[in-house]
C-alpha cells in the first residue's frame, strides 16, 4: 500500500510542476519559482516519509522546547 501512496504523491508533484513551472518561467517569477520548488520538494519528501511510517516530529514540539525556559521563569515568578 505504501508504493501506491508514494506513486500518487510523485505523480501529483510532477503534474503540479509541469503545470506551474512554465507559467512562472514565462512571467520571470524566479523568486516564486525557487520558493515553489523548495516547498514542493519538502512536502513531497515529508509525504513519502509519512507513507513509510517514519516518525516525523511535530513543529509545535520545537516551539514548546524553545519557550520552556521562559515558562519555568514565569512560573517561578508567579509562585
């Protein structure tokens, strides 16, 4: 079943690229093209990893880790 989801993600990414990239090149939207390629590649890789049941960390865990020292300081001040 994983191969079906991987193939569908790849087909969707290829079709989306075939439709969008020529439009951006004609309009000379190079910054948008770069952003599109980076985000599409990132999303495609994440979708493929998810189909292999790889544990992908949640971005909110990183935010919680960054702000945890401030949480402890504020908690101590309020006690």
